[in-house]
């Protein structure tokens, strides 16, 4: 008993303290990078399920680098900044980059990630308005991706914003569907254009009858509500073939290409010329 009571008085272990210190350092680096606008987009293609040599659109993924030039994975900081203004500013920079790329590359469509919290953020709306004022044609080639978890935080705000922006030609994708947050009644009310199936159902699906049944059900739901489907995290030819047979419209994952900082639609790096 005495030993247990003594152990309870101990503070965080050295490992726990090191992890906390690392997380604080990463957060500080991200905040400084956002403040100095030192962020870029990486690009990953989304291909047609039955014409896998054809790209339907690209997803632009925000990237932050530390002072040494090392890319900090979004998974290490995105939750920490989600509720901070840094998260809103990061969404502004991501949209700004995306709109510039669409204006300079009229033959592509581009998906940009967005937190639902940013839809009502005044600076984000101004970035969008400026971009559309410079080139209204980009609206029809812009896709805004909102995760299932984020959409459920403020569903009414998301629904109203979607109605307003879809009238301009902007499309919306519901990311990570199946992660367990969306009530089906909300799915009908949201009216997303694209539904991206969470990777937990996709990895190894060729050998997983249970996930095949679940994915087929998700596809049926999407079709009922006139949504295209994207399977995320496709990592093998067998899975790509199985998903095509199940009826998925588009495929995305490392089997086709990893995200790259160099725009994949260009034979040589020309992104710097747009800045």
C-alpha cells in the first residue's frame, strides 16, 4: 500500500515530459510558419476508377516545414491548432495557394481542405471573395473538403455555407466518411457533391469481405444522394480493382502517387513562377 501511494505522488515521467516538450516545439514552429506565410501545398492525384491513367482532380495538402526544411506531418499538429486562430489562418493560406494555382492552371480541378470552423471566419471568406473576383472561373474547379468530424461540429453553418457557395459553382467533398460521426439524417441535409470513404474500410479490401459489404453500402448511400465516391488510401492493385468492381467512382492513394511538392501536372517545376 505504501509503495502504491508513493508512486501516485510522482509527476510526469521523463518520456512524457519529452513528448510534451516536442509537441510544444512543433506548435511553436507551426505558428511561426503560419505567421510568416511559410507554408506550401503538396499534391496527390485522384484518378478515375475505370480509367486509372486519367486524373479527375488533385488534392492540395498543406505542408509546414521546420527551420531545417523538414516537413512536419499534419497529423502532428492539426488537432492542436484546430481550435486556435492559427488553424483558421492556415486554412486561409491553403485556400489562397489553391486559388492561385487554379487561376494559373485552367485545365485542372483542385480540392482544398477546410475546417468547418473556418467557413464563418471573416478572413477566409475575404480570401475566397478576392480569388473569385480575380477569376470567377476558378469556382467551378474548386472543391472544398471538410472532414466528417469537422462538419458535425457546426452542421447548420456548414449547410448554409454549402448552399451559398454551391450556387457559385464550388463543389464540396465530405472527407473521412465512415469514421463514425455523421448522423444519416444530416447526410441528406448537407448535400455534399463528393463522399470520400474513410481509409479504414479501404486498406486490404480485396481480401476483406466485411469491408466490401460496408463499402458497397456506403456507395449505395452516396448514389441515392447523387454524390460521387472516392476511396482513400488505396495502396495495392488488388484493392484498386476490387473498388472498381464495387462501384467506386474515383481512387486516391499511394498506389497511384504519393503527395508531391512539385505540381504533377507540370513537366518541370514552375510553381515558383506563380509567386
